[in-house]
C-alpha cells in the first residue's frame, strides 16, 4: 500500500497560490471577452444587411453553376456532332 507523504514545503507556496489566482482571473476575463466578441459577431452575421448579401451571393453562385453546366452541355453536344 502506498501512502502519500508530502515533501518539504517551500516558502513560495503562498506566492504560487496568488499567481494561480491571478491566472484564473485572467482566464475568466478572457472567456468573458470571448463571449462578447462572439455575441457581436453573431449580431453582425444575423443582421438584415448580412442576410441580403448572403442571399445575393447564393443566387450568383447558382447562376454561375447553371452557366457552367449549360456551356458544358452545349460544348459536349457540339463535340458529339463533329
């Protein structure tokens, strides 16, 4: 059976606890800032202007795909007649 025996205590153990508390507060602060950034990003992406731009992009993409498909089909038909 193993029994844990703590080693000699250093004088900096209180300092270490203070540093870890500061680091923990920094993590909390960072998470809060990250949440605010994500909230602002979500508001930007769900705004009316962003929705209009996204819809226009999708429609243009479909138009380009249709044109490519049409040109491919026409050129395939011309090639098969020759």
